[in-house]
């Protein structure tokens, strides 16, 4: 079953972008993921998520594989599925995979992702297993 997940945004200033969407659009932190020096912030409002990337930091993945990295741009669109492997099997090689599938078990057990390209080159992330962070963990983030 395919479900809308989020839009990844590249930010010149993550804190300013988070404050903007929190103040004006009712978003709240749902998860913070740290990988080396990179921090990715997930914001949530109802069922809608934004994934905030700091565009000043080098991307954790090869350039453009998970979407463009220049600030002020949409990095990728994202969907959740029950199984990335089932999604890829159903595609029968008809999709252009730009990255993955990759496992993010170090952050969330069972979190797996693949990135594909649409006909216009827009990167679409397809993931399984994402969950929000517990409130007490967010307080410490």
C-alpha cells in the first residue's frame, strides 16, 4: 500500500526554516537523525512531514542521488510502503533507481529506502519502517 510521506527541503539555515514552519504552519519536530556531522530534521503537522537538510553540509550520499542539494530547492518527494522489496519487484525493472535500497537500522530498526527518478528527473524516495522519535528523545535532541 502506497502512502504519502514527505517533501525533503534543502535549507540555508535549518533552524530558521524549522522556526518558520513551526510558527506559521503548525509543524513540530518528529525526529532528528544525526549521521556524522550531518543532521536531518523531520517536522510533522497532522499526517504531513517535511524533511529538512542543511544545504551547507556535504551530502551523505553521492551528489544528486537522493535529489538536488542546492539550498531553497525541493530535494525529493517521498512515499511509504510496507515493503521496499515488494515495491521494486512489482516495478519489474521499469524504474530508474538512483540510490539504494539502503538500510537505516542504526536509526530505526527496519527502516529501508530506495530512491528512483521520475520521467522528468525528479527524485522520489520510497521507504518502509519510518517512525517518529519518542518525545523524551526529542527533548534531548
